[in-house]
């Protein structure tokens, strides 16, 4: 046994699987009965591209003998035994298929095929050839997904698929949530697409190892999603995992190491600038300055590098104090695939560790680890066993274990304190510090937490390093067992499939919290500083760790029975049909609440397709589903769809056209549903309960228990009160989406592909709270029965272009670009009209979901009315000339924004608010561009991703100076001196308490569009001879970067425009070094 074979055997033994005797890629395949019935010959050959370079991994199949198949090895060489008159089918991804007659010595040249019309596309509950797909489907392969280093699979899809919007709301390890939209949004309820893995619904794909994936497809129009019925309105993401193929065992390993950094950090100010802005804001509000000239001078001493009294007049750089410059991330995966005529297998094991960015004290010092981190283990085994030519058994098993660690203080609280902590604050007791307890003065140790005397706020440092830790352990096991029967013996083309899946998930929480001592301090008249303990019970010691644990688990079982039919008649009429029945059962360990009762979903689905001569196509789909969200007489719904297509390029007048090599027209119309309301279950039932209350001394006045029931040592009587949480509505039903799609696919010169789709969706029966019922009826709006009255129209278009060209010198260039536009409009929301005094009488109806509202700054020039075109009041006189009265937002001062009086009543108030910018829910435009090149083993790729027509309201911590801090954006504030000197004014006057300018307006409602250099990668694949020397068939090394650069229009560079909040953990920039090797 040679070393290569010994290595593979050991790997198989380690992974715990059995396997048949392995054969070399170059060795003859075992002839089956088909081959033995005829005279056979041994053939050898090589498969190359048009430039003569050997292609590794090309599949060569003897036509008519489907079990006789080999894969090319080194330099594209192959060797096999075939019948003497055999015809070989030769296929390779990215190249046109070829059929050649077998010869003893062969040389086959494959031509590039960008259109790939014979490729198989994953669709709902099955696959179709790309040539016959007339629904709106887009897909991406594993190689493109793997270019992203993101630990969350959802993030790896950003910018890669037309119609898919991804918004990464956080970069926190293990909690880097991604919000997904397909073709925008058309409802105020659940908008997430349905996610399917190997035909089974899952709640999330964040924990899937990308190495396990073969392909991801998105289904967008009704024709593609109608079979999902009541769960298909928001589109479907189909994930197909990898399976083995006949051939020798192939062992692949990948390793990568990454350095992570925050993509954006707050633009801090030095302490000497900060104290001046603080004083200015206070004086602007009519208050006294906080810092004296003597104190300011001490902060100024930092400028020359000789600080005075540095411990108590610091220049804190909170970015360096709280966060590391970088954090590591490491990934590893080992997978084995291969098989024989009978058994094919794919086995994968993966691991990822993502470190956090907090500056934490050593574990031996704290006694625990407070660092944010993610550790995840993945395992998958997909096995296909051909019992006979009529029977096939499949068994897919996967599992994962995640450990997500962090501080016990919430991330929002940590980043809130990080953003409001002053650069002038003492945050830890220094050396030789003394404290007082009003009786004595005594020394205290260094490193104890200190609160800011002026604000009473603790910095984020003890929240990270003193408060304890929070460990979340997540686990999941998924098993899918299937049986496929070929029923050709009944009628050709008939088959059936049965499948049962079991998915079990669990989450365990360990919260280790502790109280800790902290001090404030005062400065004595002699200039000395004394600390005062704010937590006397702890003295100089932090409190002990207090542990609490909790857990929850749930499981889902899915049962499917499917009947399929595929047949051609007279080589002209091609038909397929599918019928499926399924049931889902979900149970939880919860002992109370909505999860106490099991979930049940049942339904059937069907599809039928027909095409004539691969030119004219027709398809019908339907879903019939039951949802327990609704009353028994409203529980089931029927969701049909139909589509037609015309492959014009197969017509005789275009059949041999060298320019237009593919031209297809598509159209579809259908209805799908949505029961994802994001609220309580069984909304058709009343939710009424009772709770204990207590009476006053008279016994007839009901009091809430929270108010207490003891008075002068005497208890009063008790009783019960009815709580109407909400009233049920037996007439509620699912949302209905009627979708139209019109598309065209074009291929030019067999090199460039273009796909364009235009879509219209009308979403009706959206479940909303009734808004036109008067409050006089006595029931609060939160308890009113929900009604199906909302209506939204969503429409837009998508396009995708890709192409590849191989030049004579061996250089291959490729490009892919996609662009999506979607816009929604609320047509009905049961919204009462506001009074005629309002400039805009509705705030939802007639506008996009998530529309931003605020005041419009008046930048017109009208000196007679105090407007100089700057948008600011420039003097008391200009305020008087304006004739405007501000109501409910404070009294304007010079330097405040001038707002447009839209209703003309001379008063600026809520009635003057207007729609500003675009939706904050999601961008209207999404796009991505990927450029790639390869030459003599080198490869390089660049990906740009961006969004446009996207607005967000920025306010509060990190933006408004009144929330306690100042940043570089505040340096451009309005002052009379700067105004008179004609300096650039980029911010209103400063205020310590808010005011007219710190409102939602078209300054703080910012353009959140951006362009991101999402990925850059350079790799080198070693020559096959080098690989052979080390016993490998392929070896590639690469360096890459993700989220390398971002260009945005925000008025501050402190935040990523994609993150959900200024208090969110920032998104990460990563630099990666990796290796892929195959044996």
C-alpha cells in the first residue's frame, strides 16, 4: 500500500465510515454487466481546453452504460474500459458537453459554455434543466460563496444574487445577525424568505459550514414558489448540500487564518477639544461652563507631551482602552467524497473560532473569560446507496455545536457607555490613590472602577471586565432519510420518493454575574483628589460570581411523500409532473406560552411542465396548505401559478446564429400566501385572563398589586380582575400575494449572458391593527382584534450580466454584475386622515414601508424673512424676521435649523413633518460586481457590493451631543464667530439639552447608500507536477480581504451604514491567509 492510499485509509478510519476498495483516477473502472455483454476495449486519452491545458475533474460517461464513468486526473488524463462501439459523454462545469466515439487513443477539446443550458437547476422539491426553467430562479455555487470569510453564511451571499438583499445588523461573534429580503418587502409582518436545506425547512442558515454546500438557489416569482403555498410569499432560499460521486476517494482540506478589525470606529476628539465643546454647549443653553480655564490648561498640556496631573486630567482614547486593534479568526475543514456503483458518500468536519475585540483582563486575573467569541463545530455525512437499479436510499446527517461567549452586560449597554464616556474621565483608580468614608482617609488599590462625578456614569471598562460573563451553547442535529423508487416497470419515467427528517435544536444559557465596587472622587481646595466608595458593602473587593442557568429545546419532524413523472414522446413532447404531500410537527420543551402546544402544518403540492421541441414551454404549480394560525373554517388555502416560455434561439431562423446563441422569453402569474405574522399564535381566539388585585379600605376600589396592599399594618381585601390582552377575530386569514413576472434571457457569442426580470406584486389581506375604531369604545388599540385589511404594491426589476473570455496567451478574464430595484407603496392601512392643518394627512398610506418623516430645513434665500440660504438662523433678528414659532421642540436660537412651514400657519410643529429620503426598512437598489482573472495558475478576483436609495434616521447616542459626548462631526458646528468668518458650517449650534435642531430632519435623516469593496482575493494553484510530488491532486494558497473599504454618504464616519444601530457591535474587516489541498 503506497503512502497516498495509506493516508486515505487512515482518514476514512478516523471519520468512522466504511468504503469499498478504492481505485486510482487513472485506473480502469469496473465494468458492469452492460459492458461485459459486448466486446470491450481499453482506451486512454486527455481532455483539454481550447488552449491545450489539461482539465482535472472532467466526467466521462459511456452513453447507455450509466454506471461506467470515470473522472480525469492529472493533466486531464483518463483511462477506462468501454464497449467497442461506445459513445462517450464528456461534461465539465463551465464547458459545453461533448459526445465522441470511443477510440484507443483520444484527445478531446472542450469549448467554454457560459449559457450552460443543460445544467441542472435546483427548484422547489426537485431539479430541472436550465433550458426548461421559466420561473425566476437565480443561483450561486460553492466557489463563489467560499470567497467570503464571513462566519455567517447569510453574509457570504451579500451582493451575489439579483433580488436578494442582505443587511448585516451586527458584527458580534455568534450574533452577527443578517436580515434577508427577496425582491424587497411587501408586508408589515414577517418578511423573511423561507429557507430550505435539502428540501426541508430550517429557521436559519447561519450555522451551516459553506464547505458543505453545493449550490444555493433563490426562488422569486409565484411560478417558482406556489408549491410552498402559505409560506411562499416572501420567496424561498434553497440550499443543496454536497454529495459524493463514483470514483476514488477524494480528500480535501482547507485552512485559513484571519485578522479582524472594526470596519468603522467612532471619530473621537482629544480631551482639550472636548472640554471646549462641552463648555460651549452649556453656555449656548444659558448654563455655566463646566471646566475652568485652569482645568482646560491642564488638558492642553497633553498637546506638548508633558501632561499635568495626568491621572485626573487624562486624554482617554476609549478606542484603545476598550478594544483591541485586531482579533484572530481561524477556520478548518476536512471532507472526503467518492464512491462506487453502489455507494457514494460525502463526509465533512469543520471548525471555526472567531475572537472578539474587547480589551479583557487575563483570565487568570478575572477567574473567567469575558471576551466575545464564537466557537463552532460542524459535521455532515451524506450517503447515497443504490440498492438496485430501481431502489436508492439516502441518509443525510448533520450536526453543529456552537459556544458563544461574552460579557454579562448587554452589548447595547457596553457600546452606549463606550460612546458617552468622556475622554476627560478617570475610569480606574491610579497608583497611590486615597479614599474617604467621611470618618477616615485611607489608601486604596489601583485598578478599581471609577464613575464620572459630573454624570454619575460608569465607563464601559468595568462592564466588560468586572460584570461577569454570558455563555450561550447552541446545538443542533438534523437527519434526513429518503427512499427513491424507480417505477419504470410500471411506465417509463415514473418514480416516487419518500422522506422523513428530524431536526432537534437546543440552547443553553449560563449567566455569571457579579457586583463590583466603584468609586467617585472629589477635588479638595488644595488640589488633592479623594475617592469615595459608591458600593460600601464590597469595600475594595469585587463581589463573588453568581451563576444562573437556563435552557430551551425544540424539535421538528417533516414527512414527505412525492410522486414524479418525466418522459419524452416522439422526441418533441417533453412532460414532467410532481405531486407531493407533507406534514410538519414541531414541539418545544417550553412549559408555558405559545410554544406549549405543538405546531402542525400540513399540505400538498403539485407541478406539471410541458415543452414542445425545447421551444415552447408551459408550467403550472399549486400548493394547498393548512395553517393552524386560523380558525378551522379558514385554515386551508389554494395557491396556483402558471408560467409560459419561448426559447426563440431554438427556432430555425436563429438555430445557427453565431451572435444570439440563446434567447428565451418568460412570463408567470400566480398567487402565494404568508402566515408569518410575528405575533402570538391562535389570533382567532380571545386572550383573556384574570389576575389578583387588592381593594382599598372601602373594598370597592381596585388597585394594582404593584401599588402594595398594606396600610398602617392592615391588609385590605383581595379580588380578581379581567385582563383583555387581545380579542380574537375568527375571520382572519393569510396574506395573499398576487405576483407577475416577465423575463428575458439572452446569450451573445456563447460568451456573454444577460438576464432581465420585471415583477409586480400586490399583497392583500395584510394583518394589521384597526386604526379607524374610535378609542371611545374603551378597548385600547393593543387589544383590538386584528383584521386583514392592509394592502401593499411592490414592483421592480432585476438584471444580471456575466461573461468569460479566454485570450490566446492563456489569460482568462471574467465578470459578473447584478442589479436590483424594488419599490413598495402602501395602498391601504386603515389609517384615518389627519386634520386639514397637516401638510401631509397620512403617514403610512401612499408611502413606502419604513418611510422616514421629519422636518425639512429651509435653505432658500429670503433676507426679508431672515433666510440667507444656509439653513440656519444667523441672529436674533433673523429669528424675528422669520415670523416662525417653534412648538414642542424648544425655542430656536442663532445657529439652529430653519424649518419649512409646510402648512403655512406660522407654527413649526408635527403638522409640518414631511416624507424625507427613502425607506429605512431596506434599500431600493442593490448591486454587486465581480471581476476575476486567471493565468498560469494565478487567479485574482475583486468584488464590489453596494446599495442606493436608502435612508436612515440617525439620533441619540453617538450622534446628538446632548446625549453626553462630542465627535469630529461636531467640530463643524455653527458659532457666531465661525459664521462671521465664513467658515464651513456642517452642524447646528451645540446644545447640552437637545433643542429645535436635534430633531428628525433632513440633516439627521441621512443617505445610507454605500459602495463597498466587499472582497479581494489573489490565489495560486500549484502545477500538477508539484502536487503529484507531495501526493496531492490539487494545492492552492490565497490571500484575501473582506469589507476592505467602504464609501458612504453619511455625515459621520463613526458608523457602518449597514449596522442597525449606533449601539451595535461594528461590522468587521478581515484579512485572510488560506490553503486548500486535495488528495
